[in-house]
C-alpha cells in the first residue's frame, strides 16, 4: 500500500506541519530538484581574500547569515515543500591553506557534492585559511539561490566578517516566484502566451533537427567530472568592447556569448557552418508584480535557449547582433516567464530520455556585481562563480560578471567532453576573438 503523504493538500502556498512552517516549491525550484536527482547541480561561490580574518570570525558571520536567510536552515520535504530543519546546524569546515590554487580543487570537489536535501541544510561553507591569504567557498543548492541573491549574500557576508555591520535582521521567506508574475502570465491569460511560446520553440527545434541532420550536435556522454578555468578581461578591453557595443546597440552579454560560440565552433565543430544552440539567463526579480530585491535568497531566474548559425567565417559583431536581436524579441514576447513555467517539464523530459543535450554553450552574465575591493582591512582580490557541470547541459558553460571594471569569467567543462588542454585553447580563442573585435567592428 502506498504511504499517504503527511503534507496538507488544501493550501497551495503555505502549510503548517507540527511546529515547522512550510512553503510549497515553485516551478523552477522543482525543476532544480529534478536536475539534482540526475546529477549534482550546485552553485559554487569563491571569495579570495588578503588580510583574512580568523576562522572564528568567519564562522560567526556565516552563522548570522544562516539566521538571516530561512532557506539556509531548510530542507525539502517529499520534493514538494520547504521545511525548517528540526535542529539548526552550521555546515562550516576549515581547511589549512597549502597552495595558491587549492581553492580551485576544492571548488571542483564541491560541484560534485550531492545534497541529501530531504535531511540536511541546502548549503555548505568551506574556509581555506592561512594568516595572510584565504578563500571562502560557499556551496548552495541551486533550488534556493540565483546570481542576484547570491552576490548580495556575499556582500553581506563580507560586511559581517569585516565588522562594517554587526548584525542583520531575519528575513521572510521569498514567495513562490510564479505567484509574482504580471497578469499577462497568470491564470487563463497564461495559456495563450504559453501556447505561442511552445509553438515557437517547437518550430525552432524542428528547424534545428532538419538543418543539423548528418552533422555534429552536442553528444550525450553520461557522467564526467567537472573542471574549471578562468579568464579575466582587463578594464581597457572591457571599456572598448562596451563602448563599441553601445554604438551598435549590442550588449556585452550578447558579445561575450557570441565569442564563446565562435570558439566552440572552431575547436569542437571544425569551423563548419551549422546551427548552434546557446542558453542565456534572465533575472526575473525586476519584472515581478512588485520588483523583488536581491536580499531574499531564492531562485528567480529563467533559462532561455537561442539558435544561431555559426561558422569559422562568422563575424563576431554580426553574430552578436543576431543573438541580441533574438534575445530582444524573446524578452518583448515575455518568453522569460514562459520559459520559467516550462522548466520543470523540460528537465523531466531531458533527464528521463537522456537522448539530447541542452545546447552547445551557456552564459550567465550578471553585469556589475555589488562587491567592493576592500571591506575594512580585508582586500577582496578575486571573486568566482561556478555551476556544477551537467552531462545533459552544454558542452561548455560559463558565469561572467563585472568586478573592479574587469570581466571575471569562469568556465565549467566535463572531462567526458574535453581535456584541460582543449578547454584552455577554447578560452584563449575567446580572448583573441574579443581582442580582435575591439579593433575591428561594424
């Protein structure tokens, strides 16, 4: 006999079981739980510090952050509800710092960490400590954090560690994000907008399948270990690209995405002309009924897939312009909301069939992040962000952000797709493409 659920069935948003309040998971949160059932899908943040504080100070600050954010003391019950843990534990670990690049090895290990989300907290903190230089690594389950809230959390953590603030008030749990959608994407009206989105997606997939018949597409290779690499674009190059992009109505996001596509096309597709699919990510917080600030930890993003023709002869500015036009049209149609609603079904389909991958590349560009170079006596000399490599995801994916007027760009790849030498060639090609683009533009 099937065990009956102990969860209440009458309330779709809030419920009460014993003394622990619950909030039902939203669509995208459920999608992230499905993704984690197939393979770990974590967000790894790295803060590289000079004049680092003692482990006791860092531990105390992380404990305050945990008390501030309800989701950092929560578990996921029956893959359906958030529930406060019966006893609050602080998953904080201190490691003696042995080398400058030790943080990268730990970050790669954390990407492979599988959460027991039904029984334990949905985050971990690791402090790689020495008296002069240290790294804080936060590992957060993707169901409870996006880039906006993640960067705000890092800023608040640094304020607490440095003593700029002594405490922060406890926040309320962020609501289910689809309940905050505008009227055009709620109720019966959502049916019509969703129908249009689905028809466009089906048409795009049919066109992609037809044009890539007997051509290489991202191969499914289950398993594989995640590895990382980093590229920092200097301020002078960033300013040049941004200035030229503004003159031509092209965002830095589209330009970086185009460079990544071109480099992958050269090394994985032999420079042949063919359609390639890439993912971009939309921050939905500014577009909720009342704009949602970054303070509340939650995942308010949408994944959007775009298809463009790419070859070794493609001009980066023309490719970026085409990609930008597609993104603009998609946002104008409100596809960011429809894509979020479709995310659960999409993850179910991909993880069940295991027959195809999401695309060739993905880029999550966060723009200018709210982090300073100095917090009290502490120097922040580097900030990195990674999402676990996913064998059904793109062949190479990346997270980029503006920090100290530079683009800090972190890449994730699987050893089942490429080795470190090939990954470095692709990243070096990206930099070369952008340097050439700064000198030759439309």
